[in-house]
């Protein structure tokens, strides 16, 4: 018998309880207990957290079989992917692992003792050191990497190839918004943009409507300035398609044919405006072509006729 017969259910909870996960039970309870609140984000955020816990636990089993922790494997990965001679300054490795100096030192010491990496003095910094992957470390990576990748593939078995691509694309949209607090995705337009989450927070502080979009943090000379875009505008659509992320913004710009005017829908305060960007040139943009042309013309003014012929 079904736990509850309510239908249709909120938050995309399936009608058949046999298809529910643990988060569906939460959402179904909250839909009953607090229908005045929107628990939709729980369907994404809580699921991501619980999936991460399952993945971490199952990935760790493979590493443990080789006497490593997931953190140890990350050291091997970062050294191996830079290519020969598989060496990085400790400061750069620390940055790649997003750890403090003390934490990295403790982790490296275990790997040094096992002969997986070596720590060498940095010739350019007496206080620094270089971390190098040893032959044993390279051998261990070559054994472990295929096993690890096969394990990851098994853990994603519930998804088709198309579903995996879709999920990866959606996660890219979300991750970029955290990793790049300011994006120059729109650099060709003369714009610096802030992600939707930050934009919503900034608008809430000044009492503006809660609307997702990309906040214009800076306008330089370029097509956007010519179209009338100003700092503080919220770009909510390009040619009518919503732009909640810089990934979408970049894709839409890339797909725009040359010679076609582009319409930006923006909120200026709470006033909706449509701004028309001048048609894009076909082929390389001005930043790729005009600067070399100007540089060549400047050089030609400074050389004699024989040299000018060789420049042509």
C-alpha cells in the first residue's frame, strides 16, 4: 500500500513510492507539514550531499586496497597530470589540493616514506621545495588509475550515457558559478559578469526583486557599451533565452551567427529593458584582428621602404 495517496505530488516526487529515494520522503513530509514554504532546493542540494557521501565511501575502498587515502591519490593525480618530469613546487601543489601548508606537509611525509614522491630543495627559493613523483609513484598510478576509473563508471551505472552528459553539463553550470565569482566570459562584449547567486544576494540587499540572471559588474568599451548596458544591469536573457549562468551566456554567444544583431533583456533596477547589440562580425572578433593590424601599420611607419616590403 502506498504510504500516502496524495496526487499529484509536489517537488516531482513520484506517485509510486517504489521509485522514491530518501529525499522524496523528506519532501513529501514537508509538503504536508509546511505547504507555505518552498522546499524545492532540498531536492537538489540534499541529494547532491547524499550522493557525494555514497561516492566518497565507495571510491575510498579502491584506494585503501593500495594502502592509500583519497587525499593521497589526489597528490599522485596532480603530479602525474603535469607531465614529465612529474614535479611541482610544493606551494603550487598546496594550491591545487586547497590545503594549508601544514596539512600538505603531513600528507607528503607519508608518501615520501613509502617512496612514492620525493621532496627536493627549490633552487629558486631556499624556504620552498619541489615535489616529484618517483618511478614507484608512477607505477602505482598506472596500476590504480584504470581500477579507479572502472569503479567510477560502475558507480554511475544507474545513468545512461546521455543522462551522464546531461548531469555533467548541469553540474558545470553550478560549479562555474562557485569557482568564478567574476567571469570574463563576455569579454568580447566588454563585460565582466557576476553569477546569478551573487546577483540575487546583491539585489536583495538593496530591496530589488528576486530575479535570476547575470549581474554586470563592469562595462568596458565595446559592443555592450554601445548598446547601452551599464554597471548594475541584470542580464536575464539573450534573444529571449534565459541566461542563469555564464556557461549558457557563452554558448549563446558562440551560436550567434555573424552579422546578426543580438538582443539582451536586462533588468535595470526593476525595469525591464531590451538592448540591441550591434551585429557581430563573421570570423575572428576585433580583439583577434584589429590589434595586429594596428601594430603592423605602426611598424610600417617606422621602417624604410625595403623593410616595409618584407612586412607585406
